[in-house]
C-alpha cells in the first residue's frame, strides 16, 4: 500500500460522502420550498427575486451535484461547483455572524431566526471541512468505482521497455501517443461536461418552476375580518398611529411581550391612539411534538376573528394568558401542543357562544384558514420579518420589543402625526434588523 | 461430423442472438467480420482524426477538410520499394471502378512518414503515377517529424520508425459519417475489398 494506490479509494469515499451530504441537505429543503425561501430571506443579503430563485432552485442544484458526485461523472466540475457553493455559504454564515443575526443555518432545512444559541462556529468549521473534501476531488478527480474511471479506461498508453525508452525514437513515439490520448480525453471531458452542465442548468431552471408552483399557497386566503396584507385590524383607521404586531402563539418572547405590553396596547386602541394590526404568523410548528400547535392556534385565532374583531382580541389574549384553571395556555417549546378540545375551551373562555361557537368549532377543527395563516407568514417573511415578536410603529421596526421602547415609539409617531397632516414614518426607532427571537 | 454439429449449433445461436439479417461473410479476407464490410472491421469504429499538415503546394491542409466525404487515409513514403506503390495502385483501381457519384466524392490522402526525403514536389510527382485518370486528385501531405507523429497517433496507427521506412500498412476508410468502420491491409484482394466497401460508406449509399 502506498499513497498512489490509496488515493483513488480515498477519493471514492470523499465523493460518496460529499454527494450524500448534498442530497441529504437538499432533501428537507425540497419538501418545504416556502420554508427554505424564508430561511434565505432571513440572511438578509439577497433581493426578493434572488431569494426565490435560490430557495426554489438551490435544492435542485444540490441534488444534481450529489448525484453527479455519487455516480462519479464529471467529478472535477461537480467538485468545483460544490466548492464554490460551499464558499458562498461560508460567506453568508460569516456575514450573518458578524452582523449578529441570530440565525439557524438552514443548511439542512429549517433555518430562520433561532431562539437558542447559534452554532456559527460549528457551521463554519463543517463548511471549511467540506470545502477541503471538494478541493481533494478537484485535485484528484479520478476515483475508483466511478464513471469517470470507466470513460478513461482506454486512455492509457503502454510504456515501452526501459531500453526502448532510452532511444530517441522510442521516447518520441511514446510522447506522441501520450499527447494524442491526452487530447482525446480532453475533448471527451469537455463535451461530457458541457452536456451534463446544460442538463443540470435545465433541470435547475425547471426545478425553480416546479418548486415555485409547489410553494404556491393553495386554497382560500380571505376571511371576514382578516387579510393577508394586514392580518386582523383592531381599532379605528383614523387613529394617528398604525402598529403592526407579528406574533406566533408558540413563541415565548411573544408571551413576555404580551404580558408586559398587551394591556397597554388594548388601552391605546380604546383611546383611539393606535390602530393595531395583528399578523398571526406560524413558523414554530416544529416546536410542538407533531401536532403543529403554532399553525392550529393561528388558525383558531383567525376563526375567532370571523365572529368579530373583538372576539379575536379576546381569544388572542386567552392564548397569551391563563386558562380557566389558572394554567398558562402557551405550551412549552418541545412539548405536546394544546388539543383542539382545549382550543375550543379557550373560545368559550373568550366568551364565544351559541351559533358563533358552532361556526368557530367547525372552522377551527377543519383548519379553514390554514392557507391564510401560511400566506400571512410568507408575507411577513417578504417584509423582512424573520422572527417574532416583531413590532412596527408606522412601518418602522422596533429595535427592542419591550413596553418602554414601544411607548416611546408610539409617542414620537403620534407627535409627528399631529404636526403633519398625514401620518409619516417615524425616525425614532432603530432600523437595526436584529429583533428578539421566539 | 462433430465439427459440423458444433458449427450448426453456433449458427443457430448466432441466429437467435442477432435476429435480423446477418451480414454476408467476407470472401475477400480470412478474418472474422464486423458488419457488412469486406475489409477488416473496426469495433468500435475510429472517429475521423483532426490534424493539420502541409500539402504538396506548401499550403496548410487540415484533415477535417475532408469531413463528410468517404476518405482513404494511408501513411507511407515514396521511396518505398513494394507495399506503398502497390497499395496506392490498389486504391486508385478501386476508386476508378466506382460509379461516377462515389468516385467524385472519394478523397484519398497520403501522408509521408519520411519527412527528410519526401518534399512536396517529390510526393506530387509520385502521386501523379496513380491518380492521372481520376476526377479527384490524391492529396499528399508532409510536415515536421512531430506533426507526422501526432497525425499517426491521432489516427490510431502504429507510429513509423527508421526514418519512416518501418510504417503501418493500414489503409483507413472514413465514411460520410466521419467514422472508420473498416481498414485494409496489403493483400491480393485489397483493391476488391475497397471497391466493395466504398459505396457502403458513401453518402449515396447511406441515404
């Protein structure tokens, strides 16, 4: 055993491992195209059209690279593309970490803002390791059990005897043959690479179309008192200040915010100081063990809004409050989410009764506003909301979501509104994109 | 008797596996056949090589210029005592036997292996012995030793040595599809073999 004979076997392992990782990484992203586009948006470096192209096309491209690597065809080109992609990811990770964005990598699905600690160091180390594996395959692309090896099987030129190699004539002939076979291999590689490159580009472009189609929200996205753009609007439209509240019923920091500032908001609505728009996002389905509390709770809240906006606000307050036996309604992250029976009980607690309760029950258990919830979540992502709670006062994102800064922002916006005839965006709030996470 | 049975079994087996029309076995050489040719079949076929040399008038000649035409390629040298002149004569005779359409299309390219003695002038004078009656004149090519080596390697023939005097005697026939499916070696039947196969690889026959 020496390096020359081990090298192609090491290459085979590198190829299969790298290809497997690409396919694995692509798999969950392929299954959830909307989620991955949201993860790309959360990095906050690409314009909307590019986020979509990446979100839909990248997983398809990743599968193509994985397949090429595992088959071992055009290994060098595939490894170059692999290395370049990993390098781009590396830059994305480094910039996110440098800007202090608290993101989940999204490398293997998931993604978006994270509540826990970030794993940038680990992600970056893994990326660097995979770049090294790609580089190995760029340098030594011929590996055992590969199609490349099969295509090159006739490229060898038999070495003449040592005596013959010493003669000028023998050496000349050998070199001429070597050069001819090398040129033929080069031309073959060029054509195979071009052809497969074209196929990969076509497949990726088609993949963008297919994924975009799958990401489309099917079904009805309208409701009596809720819309995709504005969520549920509480308060009067002639109020001087507009507040957008992006929340997820599963998000613990939303709970903190509601407990500290919820009554304040209600009071300001009542005094006609603000108009509040509640955007019921649902992106924490993975935090409840399998029963998608985040989505079902958002749907139930929208069902309450069908009864009336006031009932929505009450129901919303119950979901961020305590149930009749004094227990906190919001389930802990990683626990089993509340059942539909419980969601119905909360409606009773919020004062919905009679026919309204029957309508609510069928709307809630049939998830009639499922599409609307998905559409509101996606709309929020398009607006740069990558975590909850996000609060905007007259369109300006609050730097830190707490009662003091909320009151200050509203006061400043109100002051500005009273001096100018039309409400204009207030400059009082920080424009930083870092928001507290769920 | 046993041999006859064995042969019968083989024929039956062959019939089973191929199914379609079986090519006629060659009566012009004693080698097993590949395809409908009377020469020596090349499997897999060799693609038309690309190399650039100098023709007898001193102009650059790219072998790709002959693409799409049935082309006979031969490496040899003009001072050659026997094989080269007889081979060239066989080629000339085979081309002359062809119907006018095939004859005018067919290109014959001779590449010298003896770069020291075979200047353009010498090659031109030598080729005129063979192609005087033909509508398409033979092309004679020369070049530097490195160019000649590269051309032979590209055409997948054994490279010549000893100042070009030990050289491959293969005549390669490239078809209108730019592949050589068949080659010829010096024999009494060479002319008939070429004459038989030329129409098979020309455009008229394939269309």
